[in-house]
């Protein structure tokens, strides 16, 4: 994908001084604000809050925006907020910048850093603290440009709660009106496989669909000496864990990327007792929208088929999660142009579709937009850090990159 070359034509209307790489656009991050944002991110990192419980986080964001003379509005669910920078004229579609603000229910296992989580079994191990800080920083820079009369169009900031809670806090945010007046939305997601100072872009699907599956099995238990008189739920659960994913792989087009992966299997309490109940839970991920729509029926049929072979009764709970994030080509072009302006085209790389789920997809069901991968890996780092692990951390240079990417995108979008 030659994303730079294919998007170049849309910048021809800009003055020469503002061409990509020319450094003509305002909105660079001042050193003083850079230091403040790093401290802000570290404070969030030390005080992680789970989805729909982000009261301290919401208050911190709200307080800083108000100090900048802005008027943030807390979402009706009680956490998260939206804030316009500049006065919307009621006609011109706004560009929205989105961040998610919740953390994960896992322990922080980092060592040697002063900003380790202070909350037991809670950690910002997905980079939402960085996402939040970049949108906050962009809002503060754009607010200063607005005071100088240099912000052409209003920009909407969205700080969304509960991204990690299916079907995603984006649903509640949309119902709270965050997209009213918005014509395009962009966001970033931390990527520990990309060096800080760079971003990854992709036109089309960049994440997969993600649903949650719960399977409960019931049957008469008994003594392990007489399994023929029982429903052997241990064996039934084991076969479901192994056979159902294999069946699904043969019942859908392999190119759809439909994958069931189990994360929990619980049954039994004693070595000589066949239990009366077993439970499995996992996620169903899918790269293709059509296959995602068929997935519930396919999964139900496969689970019942395997369970029936072992005379186990099933209760299947299939929770719809999120569809794939499908990046709009013009929005990718905007991010491409913004990064080229700030860092040059060498700072942009193609990125692959991920099997991770992201509720940013719900916004894209309503308006065009795109999500970029924000590089957070220290150049030369060989630790192999990954998301959703307790030792996850970032190179804080990514905050500067994210802020300047967003500010450039806002200014370039106004010149469309």
C-alpha cells in the first residue's frame, strides 16, 4: 500500500509553506506542556480505573480542560466526557479526536519505574493513558491556536469510558451525542511493535470483530469408578475446548479469519468425583464482516454438536462485541498527510490487520474515520513487550508524536 503517494494530491490546495515536511503548520508541542503531559500520563498510570468507574480520571481531564478555558461535558453515564475546542458554527462538520480512558483488571508487574500502578490488580496495560494524554494535549494546543485566531474549524474531543467492556463504551458515548456535528473521527492505538516516532496506517479493516462466548455444561455426575453411569463433563468440556474451534475452521472460509480461543475452563473439585457442571469462556474473533454476522449460529451449532456426543446439556451465552474497525481511505490520507507534515513520510509504515477488537468501530458505523497505530517502542528495545501484559510500558516520546499528529490533522482537515 503506497499510502503516501496515493494521498499526495489532496494537499495541493495548501500554501507552499504548509506542504508536508515544510514545517509550516502551527501546533507544535511546547516543551513546558510536553513535560506537563508526561506527568499527567504518569498520574493516570498510577491510578488506573476500570470501565465505567473512571471517576478520578474523568475529573482530572475535566479540571485541566476547564483551566484552559474550555467547557467539557461529562457523558450521561457519569464517566468520560466530550469537549469542543472552538465554537461550532452549526454547519461545518467537525473533526473528532477520540481517546479511551479505562484500564485493565490485571496487576502491574513493571519494576524500576516511579509511576507503577498504586491500585492492586489494576493497570494501564493497553496504553489508554497515552491515548487520553495525546487527545488532552492536542486539545490544549488547539485551544491556544483558537485564542490566537488560528483554528479554522471547531474540533470535538471525545474521552470515552469502558472500551474494554463489551460491547464497548463507544455505544454509550454515541447515545450521549458525541457525534452530533461530527463529520470525521480519528484516533490512535499504542503499538509496542512500532518504534516511538512512527505510526502505522492501513486502509480498510485494521482490527477484527470480537465477541464473547460463555458455555455452561450440565449433567449427572458421579464416581470416577463408574463414568458410564454419568455424563462425564470433564471429557465433554475438554472435547468442546478442542473440537469446536477445529469445526469452525472447516465451516467458514479460511480467509474470514474466524477464530474461537478459550480463556477459561473450570470444572470439578475432587480427583475421584465427576462433576455436575463445567464452564468455558472465550472470545470469537473475525476479520470479515459477513462471517462475523454468521458467527453466532455457527458457534451454537458446533457447541451443541460436540456436547451432544457426550450427553451434556448446554447453556450458551453469545455476547455480541464489536465489528471490525474499517478505516476510511480519505481519513487514512488525512493521518498520512498530518504525519508527513510533522515527521516526514519516513515516519509512516504500513500495518497489518490485528485480531484485537476495538469499539472505535462503532463510531465508524456512523461517520467516516480512521485509527492509526501509534509507535511506543523505544528504538532498539528488544524486550518484546505486548499489550494486555502487566509489564507493558511506553516510550513517552509517543505523547509528543500523538499530540502533533492530531493537531496537524485538525488543521489539514479544515483545509479540505
